[in-house]
């Protein structure tokens, strides 16, 4: 992990502790030990019609009293969740989503369905 402009940056999502699927995204938050509340984090995520699939808490060795919370959410688009975390003044360190797969098959299926409807 490296620090840029006061923000910790993970090199890539592969160093993240969860397995990402095409239908999930991962969010890392940094906060003080006493600010960590899993029920508050779950409430924010669930207000945006998502579920927490995984949650880990790691201490930050360089800063005693601070933790890095990693959350895996069952939505591929977590923009609304991020806006909620910003609204509640959470420090978002990283956001990861699975690389987009080739949707060529889905596009061809949609074209066939439109053709059949004509």
C-alpha cells in the first residue's frame, strides 16, 4: 500500500482480501478505532438496496488507533453507496469492481430478440 496526497492506495484489486465477481464491488474505508461501527456501515449499505457479502477490519501499522475496513457488496455499481459514505463523512480509500467482461454474447442475444419481435 502506498500513500498519495494523504490517501492510502492499494496497488490493484488483486491485493484486496476478497474475490470479486462481476456482480460485486469492494470498498475500503479508513477510520479511527472508536469510529468503527459495523451496524452503521451495514445500515448505509442496506439503505442503498445492497447487502454486505464480506467485511474485514485491519489495523494500520503506520498509524496506531486507525483501522482499514474492507467491504464486499453484492452490487456491481456502488455509486449510490459511495455517495452515502461521503454524505456521512467516511474516508473512502479505494473502490474496486470486477473488470468488465465482453458482453458480445448478451448484445447478440438482444439483437436476436429485437429481430424476432419485428
